[in-house]
C-alpha cells in the first residue's frame, strides 16, 4: 500500500483479483521449457504430484526449520 498508494480495501481487492487470475491460469495445462538450465549443466528436480502441490511449499518450509 505504501508503494502503490492503495487503500486497504483497494489492496485487498487487488490480492483477491490476483488469486482469481492464478486459479484461472491453473486450470490450463502448462509446459515449462527448462532446457536453458539443463543445457547449462543444472539438474531439474521433478515437480510434486498435482494433489500434493498446495501443501508442498509449507511442508518444505516446516522441514527446513528442523
């Protein structure tokens, strides 16, 4: 809000709109070309199964805390 000058209500609406757009985009099947990384010698890990993804970030964070 400090950067954009949004009121609290405007900021809340903006976040809700972004969530809606994310959900809409998540309905599509996406293919990500990571060849620029693999061609540079980096190893790309397999993504978690779709059913596990919503909690994957939180689980990883919990594990990193020890």
